[in-house]
C-alpha cells in the first residue's frame, strides 16, 4: 500500500511539476505561462517575477507604442527646421532682400535660443553665444517635462513650433524672420531631451542605446523627405492665389505638424504606472524591471522630488551633460 501511495504521489508530481526558477531570476517565483500579466505581490508577499518571453513581449509592446510616434515627431521637426534652406532656393532671400550673411545668421539663430545673439558682432562671440544658448536651454526643458506629463508637454511644444513654422509664411522683413527662427529653436529644443526622458521611463539602460539610435535616424529621413516634399510643393503651388511657393511650403508643413501633434495627445503614453494602454500586470512588470535595473521610475508620487536649485546643481555637475550639449551645439546640420 505504501509503495502504491508513493507511486501515485510521484505520478502526480510528474504531471504537475514544480516550476523551475532560472538561476538569473534568483528567488521568488515565475509568472504562469498561461497568464502573462502579474499582480504587484504574490500570496506570500514575495516579489513577482516573470519569464524572459513575457518581458520580450512587453518590450515589443512598448516599442510599438513609443517608437513610431517619437520617430515621426522628430522627422517633422527636422523637416520644419530645414525648410529655410529649401525656401532659399525658391526665392526667399530675394523676396525679403537678404544678403548671404543675413541668411546665414537666420539659419544659425535657430541654435542660438538667445536674443543676445543679435547684439553680438564678432564671429567668435556669435559661435560662443550659440553654443552656450543651446546648452543653457536643455536643462530647463528637462525640468519642465519631469514635472508635467510627457503626453501633454511634447505635443504642446510641437503645436507651438508648428504654428511658428506656419507663421514664417507671413514674414515680410528680416527681423521678423529672425524672431521666428529663435522661437522655433527654443520650442524644438525640448524634443530630444523629452525623448531621452520618456525612454528612461520605459526602458532599462542597456535598451536605451538601440532605441535612441533608431530615433535619430529620423533626422536623416527628415532631410531626405523634406527636400522632395519641398520641391513638389513649391513647384506646383508657386503663384497659387498670388502667394509664392516658399510661403506655401511653410504654411502647409506647419499645418501638418500641428495636426500630427493633436493626434499625439491621444497616442503618446506617459509613465508605466499611468498608461491606459497596458494592463495592471504589464504596468507592474514595466515598473519592476526598471527598479531592478536601478532606474528611478518617473511618475511615482512616493518618490521625493528634488527642488529646482538641487536639480540644476546636479545637472551642472554632470560632465556628461556638458559633453553632449557641447557636441550637439557644434554639430549644426547644413541648411537649418
């Protein structure tokens, strides 16, 4: 009888084997293969873990929700900023009576973000204020997005730079063009820091590099598509309703940017804890994997916030911030 009971128990064990925890997961337990979502805590209070396949599915879903939207936003940003070079070919400089140096200044003021640029005369000082202006604005943009919702901040600045882009179609004088370019530069400078912030709120450190590289490919496509679209628009709309083709270019592409930004309000997610496009289990998995990687999870109200002065102090003491800002400031693309 005893032997039969042992055989019966062994057969049950073979039919319902204990889940084996991989060595890389450590203690606790694995999420069921039949249920890819999970609760914050298990019945015994231990941390819930998951299978590699469940995590890969979650990362693919995050990619689908984030990457296409951010990629197109950056694409439109580069198309808008490069329009000045395309408009120059279509007669902008002759219509506004710009000299070559004035046009060059209109291009570079995009990166200046500082009215001080206009009152400087020496080439060295212009280059210096351009770099410092660019570096000075990035921390402020990062402060704003960290204290608001990314799904509100990024589409909002996109709407504003789209309005500014469309407004360039109505400029009549050189000073008006300079002011529009400065405001466009200020507004668009928040996109890349915003992208980095969103990526750090969803991806672990070793996942961010690949996504950032893919995101930045949109800059190259922006230059490619921008020239083709600009050529088609200006060639077919030149003189339509008595308006020059380069003015149509700014008006139409600015309107497209605003329309896409309105859609981004409803598509772009915020943080893992608050996104409505993920289940409760997926939200917890997304949060737990970041915490395991040593990343402070954005949108967590229980996490104490640094004050403005403390945040600026930490940013200014970070040599990586200065290195990246300087490299970005001195690597200006051609034509805008």
